[in-house]
C-alpha cells in the first residue's frame, strides 16, 4: 500500500517557507512527485472504502483532490498556494461536499488529520440534520458515544450557535447538539504515524468508525 513519503512532507514544508510563484515554478518536479504520492494514496483508499461504501465504486482520486492553488480574491492573505494536500472522498466527487457527508484526508507537516461529516452544510441540509437529531436523538447519541467513535474522535467538532436555532427551545434535551452549524468528526495524525507503514490501515479503521455518523447525516 502507498505511504506518504518524507519527500512529500519536505516539499510542503519548503512551500510554506517559499510561498511564491517563482519558487513553485522552479520546483515543479518536486511538486509533481509529491502530488503523485498523495493521489496514489487517495486512489488506494478509495479502492478500500468501496468495500464498505459500495456507492463510491468508480470514484477517481482526481475528482476528490483539491487544487493546491488558493483562492485569494476575498482574503488578506495573498499566498498563492496551500501548504497542504487535501481530498474529500464523497459520492460523485468533492463538488458534492455540500450535499453529502464523506471522508476528508489532510496532509500537512505537523497538522495532518482525517475528518468527515457535514462541514458548513447549506441551510436546507442543516435544517434536515437538526430535525433528524431531534426526532432520532437516541440513535444519534448512541452513534457518537460508540466506543470506536470516542476512541478516534472524542466528540463532534464544529462551530456552534450561541443561542438555540429557530424552532427549538432552550430546554430541549438535545439543544447542545442542535446548536452545531457543522457536524464534523476529526482524528489528528502525528507525522510519525503519517510516515509509517501503519498509516493506511489507521485511516481505514478511522473511516469505518466514522461510517455510522456519515450514514446518519446522509439519511435526510
């Protein structure tokens, strides 16, 4: 199985220090090698994910991987490149990230992680998730308190409202769950694990533990 190479992390570290177009153009060979390493890993992950997510069959890594170029139109930070590689493995590819929960892999020196769920879902989807949690709170609490979920993620991540969402009272027994604006599960990956031969199987174990969470969010 593909592993993340030290040279890939080295490239990302160097990019962070030299985040400009001239340096990037002069290091195209290193970029292509690092990108190919990440793309091969993602494709192999997809091939394994299909075993427990048949709907992903036929999905290609290139439709899941985000561009390394940053959108600098609406930000003060004009650095042209992201110092990371990221891919969202979801039915139909990353463009469906606003419709379905999926699996996200992030590679960045000292800040790598595996995540999934619904990140900043559009209002109709968010409303549907809240309604489902309100109606099926026993099932949802069972999922997020399952042993492997707690082992790998600890708790749900995501920005929360300060007050109850419209239509829900403050005395709702699940109000803290209903305040979330995103429903995300995240597993931090230290560089030592990322570069080891254990990384691939660790990712698969994490994603299997995440599947019931994603299934719940997608059933709307």
